[in-house]
C-alpha cells in the first residue's frame, strides 16, 4: 500500500478539479464587467475554493474514514513485518495524538535489534519514520493531507489560468 496512491491521490485529484472549476469561474471576465467587480470576484472565488478543499480534507479524514483505513492497513503491514522478522515480543503502531505516519516501537530488544527493526519498518509503504518509544511525533497526517489537497488546488488554478489566457488570446482573433 503506497501512501500517495491510496491516501493522498484522491485529495490531490479533488483539489485539482476544484482548482480548475474555481479558476475558470474566477478568472473569467465578461464584456462590460467593471474592473472592480472582476477583481473582487477574482479574489473571492479562489479563496472559497481553497476553503472547500480544506473542508473536503477534513471530511476525507473523518467521516469518510480514509484515515482509519490507512491506519489499519499500515498497522497490519507492521505486524506482518514483525512476524516475518520473528520479533513477536515487540509492539508497533502508528503514532497517535496527533495521527502521524511515524511508527512507535516498544518491547524488549538489544541495540542491534532496535536499529535493524527501526530501519526495516521505515522501509514499509506508508511509514515515514520508526522510533522506539511513544514520545516522537512528526507532521500530523491531517496537515499532510491538507497540503496535498492545496497543492492539487494550486495546480488546478494554474491550469485554469492558462486556459483563460488561451481563451482571451483566441477571442482577439475571432473577427
């Protein structure tokens, strides 16, 4: 399970779609429209679209259950890796409060086992870092998801801007 394709890609895709739609609405200038009205709408529509992307991220994380599915899949892969490495006395889970992609390890192990197990678990898909103890943290998953959605949104706005420039350029020559 790759974290980008299974968790972040739907948010990037939604942000891209929202950015294109908001940009096409916000950047469009009709003949006879006052410049003040155009600039006001050009500022409001993209900001409203960004807020919609953030709300969609929160819905994706919470009620739609993507975060729970992600945690379940990663914890399952971590348990499989512990059984494969014959370290069943160890416990490992994703760091929570706030939820991150860092794995917290605990259990009896010597220095060599600690280093090797942390390195092995860091290479699992969806895991950013593995460390002993529950003190760590890292970037919260909701923040990573919001950044992914806003990045897709920004790319969508750029695409909409290019489309609008092309439309305006073509309109000059349609006589």
